[in-house]
């Protein structure tokens, strides 16, 4: 009587010889996670600044002009109604203007450190992922394919956040932008006509599409790195 023998998938057992490499990879992963979240918070801060300026209009009252006086000093009869009207309307308008100026000042203070921190974190993240890949190759561990993808995505993310305009004057894009440049571009964008589609496309590409693309690249790099970590470390524990 012939018995059918089912072929089972081979069971992967932990590799005792890989433990020193696994311990090193855990240390590298700790720093990689820190750099990842620092870069993510930095690029999300720039996305939030654009959304606040373009669609939430948090800074619109701060950039608006001061209300002009409605009555001339030569007409005393017209001064009384104007004073009564300003007593009712001005406190709320001034309060909104002060609040918008606070939002603008806070954003102007926060974004420059976020930009510097994001660029530095992106560079350190790329170096850390590359070091992780080298240790995994040296230890002959699994997960080389997703780790290589993570390094490539981190490299593209670094290229998206580097301020290339400081090197090449004709390059005007980057995930990390200057806040004052955003306010000036927004003021010019409000005066564009429907025919100026190229300027509008460049505006949204510079201040929205590139930062969002940076978020997507960084998220994909994190997903690939997590997959490589499971294959290189978790299966050997």
C-alpha cells in the first residue's frame, strides 16, 4: 500500500550564529525609528502650514490691511455713528487679527527649526538604513530586498527635502519651504486669473504636492523597513 506523503513547507529555525548581528540590528533600528519620526513630524508640519494658510485661512486676518476711517475729521456729525460702530465691530475684528498674528508668529518660529531638523533627520535616516542593510548582508540574514527598497526610498526622500535652490538658482522645489515665501506666494495666488494655470500649478506643486510626496515616500520607506526587520530579526529571535 502506497502512502501519499505530503510535502510540507520547511520550517525556519532561529539561527544561533546570527545573534550578534541581530543584537546590532536592534540597536540600529532604535536610531532609525527616531530619525524616521523626526523627519515625518517635520514634513507634516510643512503640510499643516500650507493647509492652514490656503484652506483654513488662519493667517488671512494678519495679512489683511487695517480698516480705513469711514468719516473725515471735518464732519463732526459723522464721527459719532462711526465711533459707535467701531465700538461694536472693532473689538471682534482686532481680536481676530491678533489671533491670526499669533498663529503666524508661532508658525514662523516653528518651521525653520523643523526644516533644519527634517533635513538632518533625513540624512541620518538614510545613513542608518544603509548601515542596517550592510549588517544584514554581513550576517547573511533575510529581508535584503525590502531593506534595499527602504534605502532607495529614503534616498529619494532626502533628494526631495534638500534645499536645492541654495545650490541651483533655477530649482524652486522642495518638501521644506520658507514660510514667508508661502505667504507671499499665497498673496500672489489670490490675484491670479483663471488663465494663469501654469502659475497655479507651480504653486500647488511647490507647497503641497512635493511635501505630500515626501510624506508618501517616507511612509513607504518605513513600511519596507518594517518588513525587512521582521525577516532579518524577528525570525532569528
